[in-house]
C-alpha cells in the first residue's frame, strides 16, 4: 500500500477546516500517512483548531504556522518544504473536502 500525505494550506478558515481535516482522516484505511497543514498566520481560531487535531491525532496531523503572512503562493511554498516522505501527495486548500473512499480507489490503480 502506498503512503499518501495530504498537504493543506489554510488562512482564516475556522468555519471549514474541521470539515477538511475530517474528510482527510476518513482516508486512514486507504493509506493516509500524514496530514501536513501550513497556516498563514490566521487571525481567527484556525490555528487553535489545528493544534487540537494535532493533539488528538499526533501520529497523523502535523500543523505548521508561518511567522508572517506570506500570501497564498508563499504559504504553498512553506507547505511544500514540510511535505515529508510519502509516496503520493494530495494538495488541498483549507476549504476542500475528499470523498469517502478516495484513497482506497487510488490504491487500486
């Protein structure tokens, strides 16, 4: 089974980031290896939500936070630097969701 990492950029997405993370965590049986999230200095509760998920899923969820706001492209580059060593990568924004069973289907290919 291939190791798949989900890479997520986020900024001020407290209303939707839980949905995104939950949809990624549903992929555990399909080879989810890790979820790497890079927060771009959110001014809302996004960072606190990410830390709560990291506490609940310490082996899977790895949040990072920029020291200054870098914008969408700078945030994406920072995220890429933390990507790790998975076999496959899925890039998401903080308001995206993954369909249940997606990674299992990917594994079958």
